[in-house]
C-alpha cells in the first residue's frame, strides 16, 4: 500500500490550497477527483462560468441604458456567443491550473473516486483500476451537488449544471424562462436572462426570497430587479410536462388553485446538497442535510481527518472553502493540534443579481437574534459621483458598528460595485477598524468606495 502525508477527497477550492501548501512543505500529497482537473464545481459549473454570463448580461443592460450615445437598443444578444465566451474562460482557467499543478513536485491529481475504508485507508477507483493508500492525513473536500426535488417531470427541467458546465445543454436564449426557486442561484440566473432579453417568471414556494439573508437588505434589492422578471410567491410546483414544440409546461398550486405556466425552459434552483464520500458514515463521519459537522479547526471526530468547503455546509462559497483548506493545512503542519481557525462569520457574500447585493458580518437581523444593538450609517448611491456617471443611482452602502467603540462589525451594499466594496469593507472588519479609521482614510474620488468613508463620517 502506498504511503501519503495527505490525500484530499476532491480537488476543488476546499482541497487544492491545502494540497499545494503541504506539497511545498515537502509532504507527499494526492488529490482525487472524478473530474480529473482542479477547481471543483466553482470552475466547472459555478462561480466562474455564471459570472462570465453575468458580465455579458450587464454589458447588454448598459447598452440599453446608453442608447443616447447612439448604441443600438437591441437587447437580445447572441446567446451562442455568450456561451462561447464562457467556455473559453473555463478552458483557459483549466489550462492555467494544469500548469500550476505541473510546477509542484510531490503533488499528484488522480482522476477517480475516493472511498474511505478506515480512518487511515482510502481506496481510489480511477482509470488505472483500484489503488489503496495509507494516509497520515485526509481532507474530505467532496463539495456539494445540485438538489433535484422528486417532482414528476424534473428530468425535463434544467439545473445550474446544464446552464454553466463546459459545452452546456442550454445554447439558445429562451423567450420565456421559468425559474423554480428564489434562492441566490435562482434570482441571479433570472436576472442574467432578463438582461440578455428573456422574459422570466420566478416561482418561490414560501413567501421569502433569499431566505436566511437579512430581510431589510432583500427588501431593498427586490424592487431594483428587472421588470422583465415576474416573481410569484406561495407557489407549490406539482409537475413539469412537455408542451407544444420544444416548450415545457409547469403545473402549480397557488391559493388552492391549480395553474399552468408555459415556458421555453424551466430551471430548477431549489438548493444544493453536500456529497458525502462512501465509507465516511461507516467510520462515524455522518452528515445531515447541511453537511459534516465541524468546528472552526475543520477537524472531524478524527483529528487527522478534516472536512472543508461545501461538504461541511458552514459557508458554501469558494473563497470560504479556500480559507478553510488553508486552516486545515496549517493544523496538519501543527501535528493536528489546532493552531489555526476559520472565521465563518466574516465571509463576504454577494448575490450577483443585476444590480447585486452583498453582505458580511453582523447585520440587523442577526444582531436582533443575538440580542445586540448596532449603530448604523449609510450612504446612498443617489449621491455618488460614479453611480451618477454610470446612471446606476439605486441602492446604498450600509455599515454596522458596535455601540461605543464604533468598531465595524458588518455591512451590506446594494447597487454598483457591491461585490468589490464588500471585500474592502471585509478587510476593515477583520482588521478591527472603527468608524474613526474609515473616516480618516482618504479613499479615491470618484470611486464608489469613497462612500464607505462618507458613511463613517456621518457618525462623527
Ligand atoms: P468545494 O468548494 O467545497 O471544494 P466543489 O464542489 O467545488 O466543493 O468541489 C468538490 C469536488 O469533489 C468536485 O469536483 C466533486 O466531483 C469531487 N468529489 C465528490 N465526491 C468525491 C469522491 N468520493 N472522491 C473524489 N472526489 C469527489
């Protein structure tokens, strides 16, 4: 049996940062992933390809806004070209990752599926057959997968996988797209397709869209979304059926009434589920619907077995997975005595709708749950020079401080540059900055980040 210092189950964001860190420290490392490439679902069907589509959609939207400059008002884009752009970025990044991997000695990636036989033995079923490894340390980084509900006709619908994987199933722009699910994937996709020229109907089971996020932030965002998106809440989807041509019809109940909606495509976006590798439950590493339970050191019940990324469900975002992977690496280097810890709270999160909303840390809804009071300060993009230049004056930056110390604890941004601004605010939070620190930093004019200092100055 081959000996390894570290085996990672998966080669996504939760796996490879640790794999590189340990290999550079001289460890023998193997990553196992059925895709046979690094980056997991983020590059395959997640963050990167979806944002490749988003940015083209935002350009289409900008073109609409700036017809006064003589640009054509045509909003329907050539979706095949959008897909080609997305595929090219994926191919480029896969090639880049292959080069990064080739540059590191004692680190190998095997195309295959890993199974735990006991707490130190992993069996890998790959193209060359079966191989067993004795592993001093293991990182379970098997990620998550789209949840497809047991709905009659679910196979007639698309998932985010079909939209964003390389050479995707959807290659033409649907005239009418039906989106089932009002989480961030459903809302983002609705937003992209509306900007690209589709009419979109989004159906949500309960009343709250973006459930789990601060309701006040959500209430600021929703009215800013494209009027091409119709949102129906309180919908209980019954079945999806084939309709005339290549269309789909969706049967649903609302207020006790059965209704039928016809569309060119149906997207099911009702959540993701963690993937537990085979054999994990047998050695006592079980997962519930959210994932494998871990604390901030990322260790499971076995100090040498870590569960990082989507598989633990704590913060299922790529950048959170990367940080968790490095925490695991540091703890392995520390002899599996915890010496580094993940911060699950201060992770920037962006809903990449058009416009976007982003948040971090403690916002009022969470503060209320914890019985804390916050001091808030805001800056409206209506006053912002960059927002005015771009004719995108909707939304705001809102900052939340600890009373007394005025230490920055959280924020949201709805509107322009939300995804970038929340990162800048995040570094201030983890740096322990206060309203005084933010107020005395002369940020650039005319950039939207100057709103951060302006919001802080409004308190002083
Ligand atoms: P994360 O961001 O947490 O790394 P991803 O979903 O991006 O999550 O990546 C997880 C990767 O793990 C995926 O590429 C998936 O195919 C892979 N994977 C899932 N189950 C196994 C398994 N049993 N063995 C090896 N790789 C696995």
